[in-house]
């Protein structure tokens, strides 16, 4: 290839935002844009294409585009739109940047002015595939969470219409259970709507200002009766005075209500709830000062293996106990998204039989970073 043609090929690929390679008629790599170099490494030129992308279907597609008369046409991928004539689109798992990625690959003839050859565009679909899998899992979990109580309620209704029709005690017992399940479904729907709203606003930074000590005092006041009923002594530290920070008041109330409620539900056996507010002079991840709220209990604690997954939607350490306590499995997911919106951090520390501590760290000022 002449230097002029090489320059033209480089110029052609440089304007493409996705990773793209160009190969000549001998299926050797003659050009690569910056995105492709970042994905596959710098030493791409003058290499056989098969050594760059080691995937039989992709190699076959390149061979067909280069010599359609000598190679069979690759079968169309039903998951992708029909490509133009002479172009091949396919999905393939390829190794790039030292990892296995799900890629959407398009192989097309090189522009005639650049000679005989082909272009290979690689779009990493791994993130999109993971998001789609999360969506499917979420729908499946919601369906399961709603189907279980609905099935039970239908069974109770059938029993009330049949064997228990004339049994007042059975009727009252079944109606109590049905009311409990209906309330749980109502909470689930409310949490789903709340999660949806929080996720929709996650990229929009809060514009209001919050007095954090005053807010915490208010949340504790509303939960004082629940703490007394659970036999839990509440100890506070640093909640005096006033400390302002940027935040959405309603969402932050939701965060601390959820965390304190969880401590009362699952950590009440220790008989102690601690709520401490402290200032961090410099929080590296926030590049400035921050306020930290520690919510701790002396309950039975959580095994370490569960900690990384606690903020996943519908993840429960003890499914039966969580449902019995009225939990929906969405509370900590909502907390995580609200904290993210405030450019903060949620830290969870716990050990079996050693209590738990949930720390919310919020920046005193929201930076542009």
C-alpha cells in the first residue's frame, strides 16, 4: 500500500467514533483508529487479521466481503437488522483489552478509492447486555414478589368460599393474613415507584439545602415510639446545632428513615441504636470536606459474604425473616441510588454476632467533578 493510500485510510478511520480496523485484499491489517488501538493494543498494522480478532465467524465474514465469489455468504444474524448488500453484521464474544466482551461487529467493503479491502467495526455491547440482563432479572423478581402473595390470597378466598364459609375463627385468621399480604404488596408497589423516581433523578444534582442535624433529630422523633416498642435504647452524638449541606430533603429523610428502621427491625436484639454525626475534614473521593452519619446496632450482625450484595434489588440475607418483618427487598437499593445522586458514599460494616454499622458520607459542597 502506498503512503498516500495509507494516509487516506488513516484519515477515513479517524472520523469513526467506534473501534474500526481496515484490512487489505490479503486480510492483513492496514489501518486502525484510536478506539481500536485502545481496545486491541498498539501493534496492529501489517498483521494477519486472524491474529487480531480470533473468532471464526468474524474471519469468515471478512473472507466473504473480500472475495464473495470464493466464499459462502455468512448466515444473517436474526437478532440484528438486515445489513446492506455486501455487508455482514453479527454478534460475537471476542477477547479485547484482556477481557471477554460481547461485541456487535460490522464488516463492510473498503471504499473503492482505498483499494480492495474491508473495514471491521467493533461495538462493545457488554454494558448493554448486562443492563438488559438486569432488567430481565428485575422483571422476574417483581413478578415473583407479587405472584407469591397473590397466589396465597386466591387460595384463602377459595377456602373462605368453601370449607371455611361457616367458621368465623378461620375467616378472621385468613382475613388477617390477606390484609398483611395486601399491605406488603402495597409497600412493594410504593417502593417500586420510589425506586423508579430516584433512578430517574439520579443524574440531576440536588438544588436545595438541608440542615442535617435537624433532619436527623426529626427522623428520630418520628421513630421514638417504634424504638421504645422494640426495647431499644437510642444514643446520639453530634446532632446538636446546625450543619448545612446541599441535598434533597425528602430523599435524605427517606435514606435515614430506612436505615434506622432496618436497625430497629434487624438489630433490636442488641437493645442499642447509635446515631452519630461527624465531620470529615477531607474526604479523598469527594475532594473536600464531608459529613458522615453512622447508624449502628449491637444485633446479630451480617455475615461478610452478604455485604457486597446488600444494595442489590430484592437481595435478602434472610428471605423469610425479611418478609415477616414487612420488608420488600428494595430499601437499601433506594438508599444507594439516593446517596449516589448526592455524590455520596454508603459504607456497610458488619460481622456475625457483632452488630452492624451503616455510614452515609455526604459532601458538604457538590463539585463539578
